[in-house]
């Protein structure tokens, strides 16, 4: 039915095709299998065999007969469809020798009586587009027995998964994976993708998740997160399944994972455990404090927050993130339960997670600090090394309860809490040279820190549909309480040298530091929607936020006995913060047919008061934030859509920029405040287009976005002869820092090779501005990239994929154009599985990276990480597997990165997990409704 609507739309806009004259003719009569009923108004479409584009369209007459006149000869496909009957698809051709093709009687069969021995030629509709949601039909893709959701996702066009399980969809990172629309342990997508069975999936939905209020009202509020929702088959929701994976390897590597999922009616239960030191962390900390780790950050309603720990303490805190740097040891576990009852009027979703991660890391970096041509040296070259041992232990629990009071009113209550503590010990050294090789300075730093944090969040959302259709009211209330404590020592010795490289002086920092931060924030938001006409509606909102925070930071010097008892008042403070924010806005929404358009904005008025208990210094500020937004969506068909989105927001300068907390943890980098800073304004726009052709399986996605900031806040850096940098934030007038990205993905099935092929291309970059020693500096980064992906899946025989492509980077500063980081890159990855007799499987994958020489860095970086495994499956269901695997067989896994920021160009190298061999036993158990998958 949906395909017929698609064809009808095209036919209406292609009158030349429909009514043009021709010497060619296609005819026939449509009837059912018994040849007793004339199929009146049956949809008949003629498509090009090459690309499945529409050539002719018609409906059968009262007697079931049809006649179409293609405009020219060629190879075609006839598609016949009627509600409740199986589609009929057949290839045919017309030429000068055969200008008329008579199909005679085409007998359609009811879907309900379709037998396996009746051959019907057709394609599964693999992709549908519903507004901004792309839905993939899992039945259109082949996966092996006991494979996971990750194996299914790898086949979907526009979606890629790297070796660590990170998902990128249509050019954007996916940080949230839902199961049947519900949270599954919250913040770790890999718990779904690497553990849930692929053969249980019915649909995979990709969309931008909005807030609960926006989902209720249907009007965009600008809050979005790229999300994948895994919809399970209904017959797979009764019983239990899971896996146990235990392995031991060379060099004392080990890995142990277990998960169980149980379903009974509406009840769902899951539990997992993980113990490993080979990089399988099994947990993600992406839902860490949304306000980051610095002292003062601004939230969405324009309010400043104190947050725990971070660099502003002068202490080296650890947030638990692991992205491949260092050698990790992890222990984690958790459980989740959800249920619906009372005719689905009430539901609950709750989970608990506990985890510990320890990371030992060794890294080195080279930094080029570009200075104006008139400086004593045009650039300073720094080299540093650091070793660290970091640990984080965390517990988190949450519960969400929803009740439908009646058919029009719903209440959703959520509570979550977090407890964590961290230890961090690090030791580093660095030295800097001039262009001629003479020394400028060197330093040695030792840090240790212990910290803990406690968070409690509670929220409630009430939604009410009123009597008039489209008229709604909703109220959201939230309370956040957070408290953190940190303490530790910092020891730093810095030596300075003159122009000849001779020692001149040294500077010693040896202090004990403590900090205590607390923050309590109450926020509310009420929305009301009113239909203005059949097509227009308006949403008005008002929110009140109250915030109170404290920040007590103390630095102590040693007394005569070597004890840290002498308070250093210059680097200590006792801040108290009170704020009130009033926020209001309106959004107008237009929805007619295939078009959805909305525009509006919010205004926040914030009153801010701060007092330092040590100095009695007061700081008051009032400001107004303006956040406009607009979006336009046009859904051509279920397989083709276009979306444009614009947003703007006022960025107030942070407290640390206006009146910085004095920090002395880095003697070579000093930060000053600027009370005269003005707010900046950021504009962002994005365009998304997607198109999927059912018959050919061809898909196209285009994504583009651009952000630019007026009156931007940037750093003015002064670097003296000793290599010491002093930073002061300033407004850049007349220049707009800009960032942009555009990607194109094209994917289709090559029928004669039975191969799926995809190509992609993209350009991304940014331009930023700063002042360096009173000279204006422009930093440009631009990256061009392209790639080709080929894949093929043969059930129980083999499957493979290969993806590769070059990239070229332009990176440099206007201060020293001849010292740029322009250069070539090449990335490639591949993998295959071969299924041999005796249930033996051979698998291998590889990841290749190349970074060419540049004027800034004269060394080429190249590595090929090659992994391989051989395994043997046992039993009829193939649910027990013994595997011998090798990781990084060529022993080339060296951590590497390059970046350019302001007038700095940096290259980093770090240790990571290298070659080892592991013997593993994997048991996939399954007792679900519908039985085990067919073997």
C-alpha cells in the first residue's frame, strides 16, 4: 500500500510519462488464483530494470484488464499489487521485434494462503522513512546463527561500527541505543549491540531523540540526540537468552563476560557482569556530569553551575573515560528490570550498575607553539612525557515510573543517584626549545588526588490532553543535588634558560590542595499548545530555575616542620552562588500533508550573585539569553525525506573568564579574567536528505551542518622569553569562527555480483581566531575524505566487508604559514568469516592507518592492526563455541593523534593494548518463544 502511494505521487508529477504516446504496449488481465474474481483498481507499475525508476503507472479496469504504453524499448519490471494479496513482480523486455507484451491472465494469491512451493518474485521493503526516522527491516538482511545486534547493524547502509563498538550513523555519533523504546542500562550502547541476539530483531529505527515534552506535544524544542531503537519480534518476548564468554591469554590477558535476558509477558529482566584487562571495558561513562569537570559551567537555561573536581582544582582528577589510551583493568556489573501492567497504564523501568576501572598509561607529545614573525623565535617546540595510574569506582541506580491517569493524562516520575570515588597519580616532565635548538625551560610535575562525588536527580513530567484536539498542557519539574570533595598534592619544579641556553633561575611549587563543591538546582518548565487552525498550532512555555552553590578551595604551603598548614590565600577561595532564571518562549508549528514547519524561540533572564567568603569580594551580573530555532521537514514518501534545522543561542562568558579562580597548578600557563567580556551569539544550521529505492535497494543520505559565532570569545595569549604563556579571554570583533561538515553516502546492491557497495565523501573543517603577542592569528583546519565499502553475506558460507579511502588535511596558522600540518591520510578496515565443514569458522579483521609527513612533523605514522581467530561450534544449535584468537598479530598498535588549536599544533603518542593470543569458550543459551533459529 505504501509503495502504491509512492508510485501514485511520482505519476502525478510525471504527466509526460503517463500520457505520452508510444508504439509499445504492455497489457494483461488481473485476477485471483481461482480466476473467478476480477481485480478492479489493481495497481500496475512499469519500472526500468536498471534503476527501478517509474516508467508507467495505471490501475486495472472493471474487468481487471490493463494496458500501458512505455515510451521506448528496453528492459523493464512489472509490479502488480493489491491489498491483502502478494505482490507480483516479473522482468520483461520490449524491442522492435517485440513491441507488444501480453501477460495474459496474472493470477494474484492471498497472502494468507501463500504456499512455500509457489514462486513469487519480489523484494523486501528494507527501509522506510517516517518523518525524521529511518526504519530498517531486519528480515531484509542475512545474519548467522547466534550473531549479535552489532552484526546486523554493520550491514545497514549509512551505519558504521569501529573496532571498539562506537556507532556512527549518517555521519553522526550514536550515543544511545534503546530496546523497544526503553532505556537499556542507560549509557552503554555496547551492552545492546554486543549482547542481544540479532535474530530477535524485527526493526532497527534511527532517529534524533527529542525531549519527553517535545515527544508529547509533537513540536520540536531543539533538544536532540542521535538514537537507535531496537524493536524485538513479538514471538521473541517469552523465555530467556544470554551468553557466557570466558577467556585466558598470553601475557596475563584475560576476559570474562556474562549476560542474561529474561522475558515473561510485559516483564523484562537483564543482568550482566564483566571482568577483563584486554580493553573490553563493558561499560561507558558517557552520562557523566553533564556540566563537565571544570569549576563553573553554564546550563541550557543560562544558569552557572559548580561541578565537582577537574582542572580548576589544580588536581588531576579522573572521570573514568577510556578510549584506547593505556592498559585498562575493569570490573563491572548491573541489573535491569522493566514491567507494564494494569492494561499498560502503568510501567516501571529500573536499573543498577556498579563498576571499577583502573588504567595505567604512558604518553608523549610534541607541540609546536607558533609565534609572530617579530618574536625572538618564530616557534617554540615542546616535548613532554607522562606516566599515570588512575582508578574510578562508581555506582549508579535509577528508576522511572509512568502511570496513565486516564486516556488523556499521564505522569512520569524519575529518580537516579550516583556515587563515585577516584584516585589519580601522575608524573610528567617536559622541555621546550627555540627554533635553533637552545633550551627555553624544562619542568617536572608530580600530581596525586583522591576524590568522591554524590549526585541525586529527581524529575516529574505531567502531560494532559485537553478536550479540544491538539490542545495540551505539560509540566516538568526537576531537582538536582550534587556534592564533591577532592584532596591531593602537587609538586612542580620549573627551570628557565636564557637566549644562549644557560640556566637563569628555577621556580618550585609544592602544595596540598582541598576542594569541596556543592550545588542544588531546581528547574521547572510548563508548556501549553493551542491549535490555531487545521494546519497551525502554537506552543508557549515558561520556566523558573533556582540555583544555589558553594565552592570552597584551599591551597596550603609547608611549614617549618614540613606539614601543609600555611593557607595560601591567593590561590584559595570560598565562593557562594545564588541565581534566579526566568525563561519563556513560543513556537509556531505548521503541519499539512507531507510538510512540517515550525519556528520560534526562548528568552531567559538571569540574575546572578556571587560572594567570596575569604576576600568578601562580590560579583553581580544580569544578562539575557535569546534562543531562536526553526525547522522544516518534507516527507516525499516513506522512503524519501528532507529536513532543514536552524538554531541560535546566546553564549554568556563563563565565570572563570570574567573572574577566574586563581589556579597555580601549571607554572607555564597562567589565566587572567576579563570583566569587560560581552556575550557571543552562535548560529547553527543543518540539512538532511534521505532516499531509498525499494526495488533496487539503492539508498542515498546527505547531511550538512554549519556553525558560526558572532562576537566570539577567544584567547589573547602572551608568551614571554621564558616560554611562559598568559591567557586572557577577549571578544573577537568583525570575525566569525566557523565550523562545518558535509557528508554524502550512497549504497546499493550490485545484482550480478550479489554484492552490496557503498561510497561516501565528505568535507569538514573549522576556522578560529586568537591574539598571540598582540598579533592577530587565524587557525584553519580542513579535511577532505572519501571511501568505498564492499560487503557480501552468504549464509553458512562466508561473509566479508572492506572499507577504505584517502583523506587530505589542511591545518595551520597564519602566524607561521610555512610550519603547517598539511598532509595525506589513508584509512582502511576489512574483515571476513568463512564457515567450513564441521562447524569450523575462520575469522579475521584488520585496521590500517597512515599519516604522511608534514612541515610540522617530519615522521610518517603507519600501522596495521591485524586480528584473527579460528573457532569450532558444537551441538545442533551451534550455541557452544571454542575459539583461539590473536590480537594485533603484527604488534603495531601504537596510540597516535594530531590536532591543531589556536596557535598550537600537537602530536601525541601513547601506549595501548598490543599483541596477545587468547583461548575462549563462548556459550550462547536461548530458550525463547518461537524456538531456536533454524540451522
